[in-house]
């Protein structure tokens, strides 16, 4: 691993292009090794990407999100899947980030053409237990997920 890694315009520009061309309309750039106890990464989102509502409970981990560019709608859900809170986070403020305790149902939607988030959470990363998806909402690849994206976006109009 490099001693330092800069988060600069060149890196962000490269990642934005990668996200725009990706099938999932997003990309991650890790600053950590998979087994490190503190996971640090950029999550670069494009409009109409879909992140299914989920929580980190079976391997409980807090998460922090800070918006570096663009705007996202950050959603917190009740246990039954109803929206509990909706926060517009923007690089221009007034809300620029959020910190979650383990087990909080959440999702986010990209409100600008692209958005760049810095995320931090406890590691190590284990994809077999990282996320529990909420059964009320479609998973990635579902043909009806655009309706879910639009309903999430409508909370921020």
C-alpha cells in the first residue's frame, strides 16, 4: 500500500468517467486493503444508480459518508421499510455528511448527474455477511427498480 494517496481532481475525474460507463452506474475506489480494520474508499455515483436499502447487522459496523462533489438523497428506513428520514447531502451544504450506527436500514440516491462520497467503516470486509437487504425493495437487476429510484428521488423535490 502507498504511504499516501491523494484525493485530487485527476482521480475524481477518472472515477466519474468509470462510474458513468459502468453497468451499475457507480464505482468504488479503495484506499485500504481488504483485511484492514478501517475501510476507506470513494463511492462515485451516477444518476439512476440503485443501491438497495440495506443494513450492516450480522457483522455490525458503523458507517460515515461525506460528500465531496454533487448531491445525494440519503434515506433512513423503519424496520418495516417505510421511510423514516430523508436527508439531502451536498458538497455545498448545509448537510455534507452523515454517520450511522450499525444496523440502521439505509439507502441513497444520486440527485446530481454524478456525486462523489468518501466512506469510512470498520473492517475487514467480508462480502458474505456485509449487507442484509430489505425484503420490501427490489434488488439490483430487477426490471422495476427504476420506479423505486424515482420514488426515492421524489422525496427530495
